[in-house]
């Protein structure tokens, strides 16, 4: 057993370190066998005095220091062995690791007596950028230090041109005034002193916790005159449909260096990425503008002029642009555009459509809007859906009521999509889809049916598998709450049935073969009981090699039932067979090497919303399938 304790360095004698506690299984009320006594079996000896450094109270197990003034910088950690002996002479031992907590008892030391740096002169007459010119570092044997650096006031020529900031354990020297190589005094260089303390901002009064060193800074001449624009700020107004190539502004610049003969190169930043600048500073439009785009109607471009000096210097002029609107955005419908109608319901209002427009309404590029059904809608949509336009809706902006003209049979139309034409006050129009979901009702009786399920599993492995739902011939698809499911006869021991949902599960103990299952389905609305539904399950083993070559494919929009309709493992057919043939053609593989392992609905795919009253919405219209490459055989 190891116990950890901590004690502060340079502390007095008898500082508490840790408490060692042992336990004896003997009866404390009988004899002395359970009475424990603690002692130190292996102690640490102070080399200077020859004394033991630690002691333990024999009755309590409290470990304390036996001498004072332990130094963490000399020995940061001690290990002693403590023994507990019971009244019968039996003993147990443990290790106590004593760690010394640091105190700030050592002086900091700058790592150099003279710090030298050659730096570039600062640009222009304004304040410097504050870039780091020199990093000053210090050492300290303590760990609990709070270093702080400063420039010593009046310590030498140029001290007032610099300051030093503390960053962690080091100091960054930076200029606070312009450093100009063209000034003879500056060209001679700067020499002053910097100081460090390990006690933070208030530690300068204790000389034992400070250190000082010289700093020598020399300047290096640079190309320090950037180009100058004749106009630093220009504002223009352009129309949204301005043609690319149009000249927007002229913004030339000159460079004072080389008696004004130095050439200036230009580039433009911002302005929606729609501007270009020529050699003489002429700014042109190089692509069409979009006031309704992400950048909006107000834009700012920065025209940058760069000279040829080493290093090159640059300056910037600002071009602000206001884009005036043209009626180029067609109006669009506001949500909701997905409406619901109950199957078989009589004529009813389904909802109200309103519109908006991204153009500027004050310029006549918005409301009032006009809404109407597109003439291109299919005949059955025009027979079942009507739009009643009302100019007073939406505070006079115009809107339309959507009406169902009569009963709709979900078994014929799960949903209706009507194209609605929206026109703004300027005559610009666009067509938008409005979806009407037909909410299912249980209006069809069940008929007996059967289905075949193909299950592929790993030999000797895998887990229980879901085989889907018991199938009866029923056009309705939202009536699961009206149904109940039961075994027709005795349940099969390797399969289980959820009597509420009709889901079938296969045991992981299934072996390769064919299984015939019989079920009965009842519908409380129609009063039907035990309508026969048979399920055939074909089980085949899947090799590990086949799984290693499996590839997932996601298809949309479709469902597993639609994809597999008319398909069998041996004959193919249906949409899945067509997909298999297409993959075969792309890969150049024989048909027998492309096999379908599993097909299921993808749960993460969004689909059109359904009525809140529908407890069981349709399967999401996305299908995930796995393709496996296997040896040629007659099964997948």
C-alpha cells in the first residue's frame, strides 16, 4: 500500500504529513491481538545532521517531520516505510511518499547579462504596431514564481522608446515610440536596462527577488514609405444589373520613395469578390452583382497599393458601394407549404398561403402578390385541389386559401403536389410546390397474404435479427393501432412475435434452412379476426470473406418495399435487379459475383411531415443496401 502526503518546504519541525491507518481482523475486545502500534521501518536521514527526517506517533499513525527546513530544490520527494505491529507480533507495512510543496525562496536570474537585437525601423510617424522585438527570459529554481518584467526608468539612452510585457515566464520587448533610422540619434542605437521579479507587479522593492540586465537595440533601414492614394475613400452607387466590365472608379496611388518613380501594383479585397483593379488603379466590375445575395446592398472594397521596395510596403484606400435594386427575385411562398387532408373527408379549407419577396418593396418590387394554381398541374390535382385568392389576406399583401374539393382516397393518392404561381407587383412570377398529405384512415378490410424473407447470417455468430412485420394484404398503412397479431398454432421456438406491432424476430440460434411460419391478424375496426398471414424465412450462411467485401449504398427517394418489389435472389427482377445489373456493368464483374446482403430503410433521413394523429407514418423514402462480392453461387 502507498500513501501520499505533502508538507511545505522550509517549514518548522513537527509538521503533519499524513496519517497511516491499518486494520486487524482480530477481536479488539479480546486480548491485545488487535492492538496496533506504528513505527518507521525505513526512514530518511539528513546528511548534514545525521538525524531522521520523519517520525510517526505509535498509537495514531500520524507521520510528522522530525526536523525543520526541508528544501524542495534539494530533494523534492521522500519515501519512507511505515510498519504496523499488532499485539501478537504480526505486522504489515506500507510506503509513505512525502512531497514537498514549493515556496518562493530563490532569486530569479536573467539568462543573459546583455541582450542584443537588430530590428527594423518602424513605419511612419504613428505609434508602432507593438510587435515583439526581443524575448527576455529568466531562470528560477522555484516552481511557484510569478515573473514580471519592466524597463528600468532613466537607465540609458532610449529607455522611454520601449516597454516590455510579461507573457507567461518570459518578457517581450516592444517599441512604444517610432524608431526612425533616418534620425541620427536613433541610428546610433539604444542601450538601457530591463529588470525581472518573481513576485509579480509589486515585487520590485525586494532586491533578493529581482535581477537586472542590459539591452542593446540597433536599427536596420527599411523601405518605410508606403504608396499614397490621391483619394483614400470613395463612395459610388451602382445598379444591381450593371454589366460586367463597367468602370466604377479611378483610384491611383504614387510612392514617395525613389523620387516618386517607384511603380505601384494594385489588388482589391472585398466588394463581394466582384471587382477587379487595373494597373493604373481603375476599378471595374468583373462579374454581376446580386443585391439579395449574402453580401447585401452595401459593400466595402479595399484597394491595396504595393510598392517594389524590399520589403514591399502597401497602403489601402476604401471603396464603399451601394447597390440599387432591380426586380430580379421572383416572389416565394412562406411556410407552411405542406398541408394535410383526412382521407375521405368532404370539401374543406386546408390552409392559407402567403408570400414574400427579397427585392425592395418600396420600389414596387414586392406586394401585392397574386397567387394561382399553375395550368401545368396534372388533371387529378386540379380536380381535387382549388386555390381561392384573396387580395386582403396578409395585411393586404395578398394570399390564397387552399381547399380540398372533395374526398381524396389515400390508396390512390398518398399525397398531392400542386404547383402554385406567385406573381409580384412588378409582374415577376415563379412557380412553387405545395404538398397536400392525405392522412390515412382504416377504410379497407384485410385479405390473407404471404411473404418470403431472406436472411443471411454469419455461421456461429451474429445476434437476434428483425425480419420486419407480418404481412397481410391491406391498402391502409396508418392503421397499426387497430390491428393485433398472433401465432396461428404453436409459436416457433426460434422466432418471436410482437403482438402489438407484428414485428418478427429471428433467434441467433437459427441454422441454415427454410422455415414456414403462420400467423393470424385481427382488425378491431373491421371486426376481422385471425386473417391468415404466412411468412417463409430462408436462412443462408454468409462467409467472413463476403462481409469483408461488403459496400454500403444509399438510395433516395425510395423504400425497401418499392426497391425489392418483384425481386428474388435467384431470378433478380424489380428495381433491385436493375440496380444489380447497373453495378455489374460499371465494375465489369460477372453477375454472379454481385450479391445483395441486406436492404433496410435509413432512419436518419428526413421525410415529409405527417399528421400528428398518425401513430405510424410511412417508411422514410431512403434505402440503405449492402452489396457483397462473393464466389459465384445461386444465392445472395
